[in-house]
C-alpha cells in the first residue's frame, strides 16, 4: 500500500496555519479569505499566499508563538514506524508550509508541501520541482508522482479538510478525522471513509 497523510489537523490535532493567522493577521480572516476558496474562485495556494503575505514575523518567531499549542495526534509516530516495518511507503502530503512541517513532523517521514520564503513578508509558492495547471490538484499530482516511484499499488488517504476531498475521491481507502469537513464531504458524496480520532485506530483499520 501507499499511505498518504495530510498534516494540519491530521498529523497534528491543530491546524498550524490557523494558529498563526489567529495571532498575526486580521481577526476576521476567515470571513475575508475563505469564501473565494470555498466557492472555487481561489486555490489553496492562492489562499495560503494571501494570508502569509500579511505576516512579517520570521519562522523562528512564528514557531515560538505556536509551539506550545501544537500537538501530534496520538499514535502517529508509532504508526509511521509500523508502516516502515511492513514496507508501506508513508508520505505526508500537505498544502501547509515546509518550514513548520519540518519543525513538527517526526524525523524520517517524507513530506510534500508548499514552499515559503521570508523576504520581509512571506512568499508562498509551489515546490521548485512542481508545475501545475489551474485544473490540477497539488495532492493528486503528488500521489501520481509517488505511484510512478513506488509502482502501482492500493492507496490510502488520511485527512480532515476540504482540500483533502479531491485526493480522497481518487484513493482506494479513506480515513477521515472524526467530525471533520472531509468526513462530511465524503458522506455527502457517497465516498466510503472511516472516522478516526487516533492513529492507533487507523493502524487497526489497516491491520497493522
């Protein structure tokens, strides 16, 4: 199997970007930034770029501000180790940013995400080796690339959010954080998914 896992709100219990934006940009950022994204008029990259360009603080300053509030979901490190033991590639696939995923993700877990540079303010962009057409989803692009790398095999997606739904529809098995937007969207669209709260439950569901 190929295991693909979202980061914010999935590997972590909290969305790291939400924590940062709640502290560093407008109090009404949800009302200002989310409607165009939800209506399909803006991509996740557009959304991330719009929010982070308002922030002048450095990565170290931002990490210091949120570190105490970021918790890994129970069982993730053990789940990653078990996947390695049975030979199932596990990759984190996220529309979050490289510098904070690198800071919080356990060592040795590969990740694919947006890149960011601090030039007085933050510039968010695709990784240097990725080119997407407007109609192409970043997470699906990563999955297709990984399937070429690891060979054709069943795919598992683990996630929680709206931007996880396109890739979830393409995977053989889906695990959605309990009471999450992804779970709701899957149920409404008739996409089979299993609700979970800890990675121990995901491991059990996969027979690990």
